[in-house]
C-alpha cells in the first residue's frame, strides 16, 4: 500500500513511546509501567553493558521490546546481544560464549524488522475498521474483524483453499500397493502430485502391467529395536514464573512462595 492510500499522513507521526497503566489480572489493581522503568534504571546504573537475551524470534519482537526499554531509561553505554535457539542449558551456554556487540540501534536488523512491522500494524488499522463495517453491514454478528498482517495472509490462504475445494474434480486412478499376510497395506510416499503421477495409472491395464513386474515375497524381521522415552524435565523457577506471570504473579512472589514451602 502506498503512503497516499492511508487515511493520514505517515510523516505526521512522531512514534513517541510513553508508559501505560497496566492492570494486575489477579488483584485488579492498576499500576503505571513508569515505576518499572525507574526500577530497571536503578538496577543497571552500575552496569558496564546491557545484553539483550530474548530468544531468537523471526519477527524480532524481543529486540523491539528490549530497545523500547533501553531508550526509555536513556541508556548510553554499550548494548550486546546473546542469541540462543531454545532454553536448553547447552543452547544458552553456547550463547554466552558468543555474545555479540551491537554498534547502534539502527544497525540491529532484528529491531528494524520488528519496528517496521509494528508501525505498519498501527498505520493500517483502518483496514480493521473497514472490514468490521462491511461485515456488519452484511448481517454478521461480529464485534471486530481484525485485519493484521498475519490475519490478512490467513484470510487469503483460506480463500485460495476454498477456491481449490470449490473447483475440485475427482479423478480416478489405479495404484499398485503391497499387502502383507496380516493385511497391512504399504504404499509409496510421494512429496507432491508430480512425483506421484509416475505411479498412478489412469487405465487399469497399465496398473496390471506394472503389477506383473512384482512377485510374492516372504516377510523377514531384520531388526528389533527397544526404545524408551524419558519423562519431561521438572519445572524450574524460571519456567514456573513465566507460566504464572499472565495470572498476575511476579517473579519475586513466585520465589518467595517457593522458598517458604521448601
């Protein structure tokens, strides 16, 4: 979409961030995030550098959130990045050994990518209003029809799939398969229709010709392997805190409760 297609001028936006009032889902109390920023600034004042240590997200969302905090506390010292693919100890340890410096915010590709996505979501919000109005006028009992980046793509894919289903025509074919003495049927696996076309015959006689190339075979147990699955790891404090955070429990409360009951 071109800038001229928006209902407002993109150049008029300052993109200034400010603290918001957040409601604790457990207590119902409201609290400004400004106090959190004050606490963070106080805790890092003696640090030599800040390390962005969110997991690697293709959207770059962790990078965006980190830089919003870094800018809010007016951090002027070095910023570094710790990359890890998952929360396994080996992955995190490898990340600590390869912490990389970030020369500037504008050279952080993950931040730039996520920032562009975030601004596009805000600039294109009128699409949600249009979709909601049109849907309501059509008689559907909806509150909001969201048209974000992901949902727009999903709607398009659903439309394409629905069109394929609507225009689908069944086409019979013959395919040679193997059946053992226990009546288990084994068939070839194909990565796509083009690969399958070689083994799927439009005429039964062609399938019979292929069938004539094969003969009965005895089944032999070549190898038996015993396997077992280990139980999942127990929750640690970090994982427990992340599960309880959406319910309004902060990390200090989780730690305090844990220590009291050990």
